[in-house]
């Protein structure tokens, strides 16, 4: 699968997820925090254990979390989801991104080679809520 295919797949998955929860999206601190692992059936904490050895998504042969250059991850989260960095030194070295505009959040796991992997995402984001809520929902 080419890099463009993976980016398209990530974008499509994000759009489908947003469309399916659009009525629930809210920037209200009263909106419950909900989250999902980047891989069905594998908790984000388990993904985090193996994240350093996963290939970037453009050369991956198996289903895995989306992994790409740090700049590409940041651009995707900023441009496609209106997310911004919230906590860049989060639990177990993860980074929390969130959007008050869309009410979405994403947990990113940085790697040693200037690449990162998305390990979890969800809805119910609000700048007024403690960042611990998102890490807790992700099981970290």
C-alpha cells in the first residue's frame, strides 16, 4: 500500500468516524469522553509497548496504527481535525492533541526517529477538562 493510499485511508476513516458521531460532537465539558484504540482489540497501552518497532505506514504490510513523520502527523491533525497540541509530555511519553472546535482528541506516541504513531482517538474533548480524562479513557 502506498503512502498516498494510507493517507487517504486515514482521512476516510476520520471522516467516517466524525460523521457517525456528529450529533455527539460538542466542546462542552459535560460531553462524556469516549475513546477508541487505533487497532481494534488491542489496547493503547499494549500498542505503546511495540510502537518503536512498527514500520511507518507507507511500508507496513499488516494492519497497524498510523505511523508517519512527526510533521505529517501534526499537519494531518491540525488541518483535517482542527486539533492542536494540548499535552506534549503526557502519560508514558505520549502526546495529547485536541480540538475544542470539533470536540475530538488524539493520542500520539512519538518515536526515537522523528516519526510518531497514533495510538488512540475519541470525542468529548474540551479545553476545560483535565487532560487526565483522555489518558484514563485510553487506559494509560
